């Protein structure tokens, strides 16, 4: 399975971006698809995730400003981000965690989000 992320870029504070991630290959269900971010000098952190049954989880820092959606038929997960802040700037990674043995985890390459103040 390979994950291809896209949609990052430069945006002014207060602006919006939509990140997309498409997985090639077969992903076992149930699974969790998510977006994570890593800023320079910081650990990778969860931004949002969606379980294959539709349940979603958001980091407190983005709650109300981001919406994650998944399309299981297309093996795609998207993240809409609004009211972006300079502190949202980071490399954003999509990840998929299969919830059945052997519970593989797949990562995409990062897509850089830069927010100008």
C-alpha cells in the first residue's frame, strides 16, 4: 500500500486548505485513516482521524476548524482546514492503521503547509 498526499501550500492566516490522500493497493477493514503533522523540532501529532465506521476524532487545537472525511471506495481521506493559524504550519502526513492482524501501518509522504501571518 502506498499513500499519496497532496494539497499543501502557502496560505495566509485565516485562510483555508484541503489536503487529500489516496491509497493505492488494498487496505483491510476495519481501519483508521488519519492526518498527522510535524512542525520543526516537534513530535508528530495527530490532527484528525476517521475510523472506517465513520467515527472521527480531532485534536483540541483544530476542533471546529477542520473536517476529516473518508471515501472507503476510493481509499481516500481528506482534511479541510479553515481559519488557519501560523501555529498550524507543519508537514502534514496521512496514515492508515489496519485494525486487524497483522495491524499494518502505512504512511504517506508529507505535504507542507505554510501559514503566513
